[in-house]
């Protein structure tokens, strides 16, 4: 009987550990995402004139946004 209880306790501890690991990874991804957004924002602030152009690009298809302007 004690072997059965010990196996149950081990499974319960393993499930808790897995849940904690998943929770940590969720927080880690959120922190990384926040950091990436903060870095991108800082880079965009170096070029404020690009912020004025971006609303104009919203209506263009994706293939047109990355195309070089004609000369």
C-alpha cells in the first residue's frame, strides 16, 4: 500500500513541477516579448520620420511594402 501512495505522491510532485515550469515559460515569453517590443520602439524613435510614413503603408499589400521605390 505504501508503494502505491509513494507512486501517487511522485506523480503529484511531477505534475506540480510541470505546471510550475509551464508557468515560468509563460512569464519568460511575456518578458522576452515585452523586451523585443521595447527595443523595437527605441529603434523606431531614432527615426521619427518613419513613424509618419507607416500609416500610409497600412493600406498597401504586403508585397508592395517591401518593394524598393521606383527611380
